[in-house]
């Protein structure tokens, strides 16, 4: 009796539901009343706001009834508040950030919306709708939301995808290789693309440039050289496009005001005498083309680690003289690598061509000083066309892959072994390599050779398929080639353990696609083979098997198959095996299996699990603590009294839960609070029964 009363005292002080409802209504109304949507992710933003508006009606009606919330609904509403708050942050980032950079990162941002939509659906799954005092209309709305959440798919707007492809095409056409064919930028097309994402006035262009510069600053030192270089290429494109599309505000001239600046320069140059260059009208250099150090026309633009662009000679002299900061921002340079700014270099060449400015001569405010440096080397002599280099590399990979596929098809066993090994290495790095290898027809031959009796061929082939499957399009091709049955065969009885383990890794990679989860789960031997490796494999193999089982169990019908294959006792045993080193992976799979009746029954029958989970609440990793609390919470909901007694009988339970509720991750804190509330409720019932 005293123990129960003590537990009740410990679990007091939980937040009232009123403040949670107020917060939900406030943030939902904020999003629902949003007027100016971002110019990117329009479909995802609209869909998310529509769902939140429907939920807002639910929150408001519950508040109006002024009845206490059922304890089991608190967890759901807490989860929903967290999701809606993150939705708000994501939409605000889309509005406040660079539209161009958002367009480049289209898939990444779309996936963030997809993840949040899924999390909203999972929160709604645990909503005890029958216990809430709401009207039939609201109930139908929420049930509709629950159904929609189950069918949520990744949404990438094809119009935005097309705009992104057009933008990349414009930039590719501006390569030095195309310049030899006079393939200059079509500023009409650029203006059309930029207008579609909200860049319509001079002010819009200036704001976008500022946002891109801020993003480059944020990414400097963390995003890597390629990311910073890409951002600077975009800055160069927008800056020069601005000068081409808009006239300088200082010029007068009626209709001429609306003409592109390039046309204005063209007219000025051709109206002047062509007999003497010294008397021609010299165009002023756009600020974007001036080196911040010398203030002269940039000849060889390079990017430093701060994200700013300089002329190579000027910044090299600055660094060589002992300076370690960016001259423009004062920021300390984390490295002294000078990254060529190819986009700006191409734009410079185009501007110089259109304005009759010699590229091999320096230009300040006047072109008349150019004769002083006639002997300087033309920057074109040393220019590196990175697109040409990339194409040459791709051609080399294609030629190599075609040669190796030919050897796979017709060679001896020794030749096939060597060809499979080289394809394995070639597919190990680079999405382009993986794409090209598939395009030359390697996958069907690799799938056929999975049945090879040569252990090394089998190992190299299954590993090559795993490497190729990292490229998403190849997953579909591998499945279409009928690889699953052959991979399962290797998984069950491969010639060596490495082949078996890499077969599990291939299953894990393929099962990341929803359709593949269904197809793999439909193979009666696939899941048992993974459970078999879970028992017999090395720590690496066990982890690959566990992650593959996790992916497959995300698809609800597969959960029962995983339980039937005997996974639960193996996973519980692995929790106690420190040498296996896959505690977090085993917990993650068990947490998923809790979602089916067979899994719940198996987990409930494991008497050693509850004390083990209590220990993991104290000593586990962040992810391990989250999954441990998920399992305990699920067990308490389904078999509350029995599990609650076990927890209350363990002197470490309440202190561990309190510690987690105070200092754990956001997800762990929410679930620890929910479990403490359930224990409190259980104690209250026990107290009243006495």
C-alpha cells in the first residue's frame, strides 16, 4: 500500500490538458490563416495546411465541450503538437530561404514534408476517437485524415521538377564547351524560370542574392566544397541575369528602360565608330564581375571557404602574404583551397563577347588601359571545362562497364570472377557509376551469376548488386530482373558468410522501396532466411539482417511473417548479448512488431524483457532509450495492470522514467511522461479498490 502511494506522489505534477489544447489551437490557426505561401513546395504546403485546418476543428470542439481529455489522448495530442510545430518551421524555412536553392533541393525538402505527414499519421493512429466527446462530422473528418495518412506518398511537384531541370539545362548550356558553339544563355528562358519561383522585380533579385549568400555562409565549413561552389554558381547566375534583364535605374530613355541591358550595350557599341577601339563607348563593369580586392574585372574567378568569389591572382597574393581571413567578410578561412567558379567564368565570357571586351586584357573603368598587359596569357588557355571532364569520365566508365559485362556474358569462370570483382569496385562509389553500369545491361547478367557454384563469383556478384541498389532507379531494375529469389538463395545457403551477409544488405537496400517490401515479404523463404542470419551471422551480418527485417516490418502484413519466423525470441536474446552489438537494431524491430497482435503476444510472453528494458532506460543509447520506452508504453496499454505491477515492483523503474522525462530526447520525454501518467492512473485505480 505504501509503495503504491509513493508511486502516486512521484508521478504527480503532469501538465494540464487545457494548455496543450490552447497551444494546438493557436499554432493550427496560425498555419490555417497563412496568406502568402512560398513559391516552392506549393502542393506539399497546401496539403499539410489543409490537414491542419481539419485538426483545428477537432481541437476547438474538444475545448468547447470543456470535458477532461482521456489520459490516453494526451500522448497523441502531444505528438501532434510536435509535428505541427515542425511543419510550421519547415514552411517558414521555405518562405524565408532561397527559392532557387529550395528548387535545387526539391527531393530533400519534399521528403521532409513526407516524413512529417507520416508522423502525423502515426500520432492519429493512437487517437482514442471513441472516447472523445465530438460531433459526427468532426469524427468523420478525423477518420478521413487517418485513412489519408495511411496512403501518404512522397509528393514531388512535376512542375517544380521541370523548372529545376530547365534551370540545370540552362546552366549546362553555358558550359565552356557550348561556348565554342556559340551556345549562350537564353535570358528569356532564365527570366521565365526565375519568375515562376517569385523573382519578378529588381528587389526580388536582390533579396534572392542575399539569401543565397547567407546560405553560402551557413554552408561554408559544413556543407562541403561542392555545396558552396554550387551556391556560388547560383549567385553568379542570378547576379548576371539581373544585370541582363533589368536596365540600370540611373539611365533615362522611355521605352529603352524596359529593354534588356545586353541589348542596350549592343546598340551603344554598334552606334560608335568601329575604326578605333580607343574611341568606342566602354560599358561599365557590373559589380558582380569585379574582384572585391582589385576592383578590376575578374579574369579567373575562384571561391574561398567563406563562400566569396575573387580573382585568382588577387586572392592568392592576399593568402601568400600571410593573411588567413576572407577580405570581404573578415571570416577566418578554414582552408586555403581555391575552387574555380565555372558559372561566373562562363558568364564573364558571355558578357565580354557581347560587349566586345577582350578577355585577355584587364579592364578597370576604361578599356584604354588594356594595352599595358598584351603579353599576359589568355585565361582561356588554362580554362578547365568541368562538364567536358565529367563527360569524359562518364564515357570512360561506360566503356569499362561494357567491356566487363561482355566478360560476364562470355568469359571463363576466372574471367567472370575478375569482371564481377571489378564491377563490384566500380559500383562502390558514385551514383553516376551505378547508373551507367545498369544502363549497359549489367544487372541481368549479375542476377544470373548469383547461382554460380564459385564462392568468390557469388560473393562479388551479390555485393555488386548491393552497391548498384543504392541508386534508387536500379532497385526497380534489380527487382524486375527477378533477383529476389536468387538473393534469398544466397542468403539461405551462400557459399561463404560474406556472400550471405551482403545478400542481407541487398535485401535491406531493396526493401527501402514500398513496392519491394510487398514483393520480398510475399516470398515465403525471404523473412525466415533473414531470421536465420540473425542467429548465425557475424555482428555485421546480424545488423544487416535486423535492418532488413525492420524495413520489411514497416509494411504491416509483413509483421506477422516476421513473428512467425521466430524473430522475437532471437531479438530478445540479442538484447542481452553485448558481443552482438545490435541492441538498438533489435529494439527497433521489436518496437515495430508490437504493432501486430502476434508480435504483442510474443513480446508479452518474454518475462525477461521488462527488467531488461528498465536497465536500457538508464544505460542505453538515445535511440535505445526511445525504443525501450516505446515497448514499455505499448505493453502497459495492452496489458496495463500486469506490466505496471512489474514496473512498480522494480525500484529502478520510476527514477529511470523520471530521469528520461527530464533529460531525454524530445521523443523519449513525451513517451516517458505518457508512461508515468499511465502508472499514475494504475496506482489511482489500485488505491480506490483498496
